[in-house]
C-alpha cells in the first residue's frame, strides 16, 4: 500500500510510555518502555524522506536514517538491523543515550512546527527486536587476514574499533581494566539510562563475531605495553577520559565533597551486586545534595542521588537552561523527579570545615561568546549567597590522563593531555608511533558516546589500510 503523503500530520509523534516519576525514583531500572512493531512502523512512516536528510548529516556516524525508517515501515526488521550496523557499532546503546534532541531529531524537518520523527526510539527498537528475533551479524563472507590488533579499552571507541576490525578479517583482542566490557557505558552511566543487560548482549554479539576480551587487565601494570607492540600487528588506544576537572575554588577538598565519576561508578558496582567494590559506596540517603555542573554527568548524579533517598537535590549551573551542554530530555526527566535547578549561579567556594555546610555562589549574566561560541557567564556584583548542603558532587567534566608509558613508546600527547593523531593523510587516527592508532575521548576530549563510536570505526578502517588488508 502506498504511503500517505500527509501521514506526519495524521499520526502525531508518540514516544514509548515513560514510567511515572513517583515510581521510577524508587529503583534504578530503565524508565522508558518499547515500541511494538505496529507502533514502530507508524512512527517511522512519519518520515518525509527528505532529499537532503539533515538528520543523517547531523548524526556523528551519519546513520542512513531515512532508509532504515522506510524499512521499518515496510516491516523489514532484519534488513533495517543490517543497514543500521553498517554505520553504527552500538545502535541500541546510542538509541538510548544519544542526545537526539541536539543531533538527528533536532535537525528533523518536522521539528519546524511539527514534532520530529522519534528516531532514537526507533533505532533502539530495531536492534532490540532484531536480536530478540534471532538476527545476528552475517560473518560468513569474512576471510581471516592472519592479522591481529590489540585494542586497549573496552569502551565505545574500543568496541567500535573491534567491530570494524573483525569485519575486515582482522582478529581484535580487547584489553580492559574493568571486570566487564563497556567502560563508562557499564560503570559510569546509571542503569536507569542504560540497562547493563544491553551491554552484556552486545558483548555476546561481538564474541560471536570473533572478538576476544581480556578483562581485569590494566595495560602498563598487569601487562606491559611493549608486549602489545611485539605480539600484535597494530594497537588501537581507546582509553577514554577519567581525570576530573576541578573548579579551582576554595573548599574543594572539604569532607563531604565528591567527584562525579567515583560516585557514579561506586553506585553501579553496588547495583550490579559485586562482592568486591574497589571504590567505596557513597550513600546520599537523607542528605541535602548539591551537584555542580549542567552536563549529562551532572544529570546522572542528581538522578542517582534522588534514587538513593536524598532529601533534597539541587543542580547549580553557571549559565541559563538554554545553554546547558546536556540533553534536554535528561533535564526534563530530572525536573520530573523533583530535582531543583539554580541557573546562572557560579560557585565561588565550598563552605565548611569538618564537613561541607554549603556552597557560596554568585549570580551571573551571560556576556559575549567565548572561543567555543557559548556566551560567557559574568558575575553580578553584590549577589553572593550561600546555598546550604551537607554533600556536594563536582561534575565539571573529564580530561585525558596520559599514562607514563606513552613517552617510552613515542606516543605524543598535546598540552591538554589529548593524544596527537593524524587528522588527514594516508592513515587518519595514527599516533606519532606508526604502529599505534587512537580515537574517542582521549583524542577529542570528553564528548558523546556516538562520537567515540565514529572515531573507533574510522581508526579501524585506517588500521586495515595500514595492514594492507
């Protein structure tokens, strides 16, 4: 049956049902439901099939979005899954955690007066449902090249690199210090945004494709990097960013002040039921909590604290809501769950001696744009105030932290700590050691999961060229 040209008007956007706030704050499970086949097809049919699909161009991995929307409307689930995996190694994960409102859906033509196509939820549906029905990547045509590559880091960049390498007939062996794969997908992002069974399923898929994982192994400590260089034909580094950004104001070392990442990781270890927890659990039950920072990590922290039973949770951010760097969806979810926001407030000092008692802030107004194009917050004289709190979480982002062995193996880092890689030429993402490639956050700085996936995939293609596969 021919597609109705005005279907986008006759069928409104409808996202899967979302659990009520008063219920979802009692647990750490995912809050969104799922499409069935009929709803996915109806929502996919709202796509206008634009001749120049802005959604595709705005997507960092340049997914063939209109094409797989059309396949879903036709009920061709397995074909859609195959097409989705041609550009994205982790589509079911990106469908859950990408800020689609700032990426593909933000550029959807229907976003101009009519609600955008629900691209993210359909992307999630495609892989979830295809895997449930037995779809698996077809590796029957792959010929073993005899080459092998060590991948350091089982986060998004490393997993994406391993996916592309094995499809090229190259045997990837992925090393990671954590006891399971995923990096911050597993240990940093809370389960209410990404159920860890989703990552476990992706591990099953990758292992079925021929990817080998060596876990609980820290390169440089448990296994020297020199051994990787001697045992493998090339190495890919996808180690992420783990060094937290300090605010540089007094009181950051006061008891009761916590870094965002250890706080989130310790909570995930607890939720997953690990008997041994390398990071002490930080419990916000009964506390008056302030989170400093307005990115997605900040939203993860406020939503985790409210689920732990904090009596009051506030987010302090130095710009206005429009200029927040995180997903609008996550801000809305936080508001629904009772989080208070103090916009245009810049922290000056964390107050307290034996334990934090509050955060001294100043009101800001936005001035001229800075080097990134975002308007610079300017303090307003005479507006200082202290916001009471007995726990503070600092979520200002993360920076690369190059290990000492980089220098020993001629891997050059920039002054910022990011790895220097080739941006053009014969082998993009090649480091200053020709045998070593790198991608993801440790190259570009802390960014999105989908950008790490893109760089891991592109680096893997360059490695295949380097190895003449």
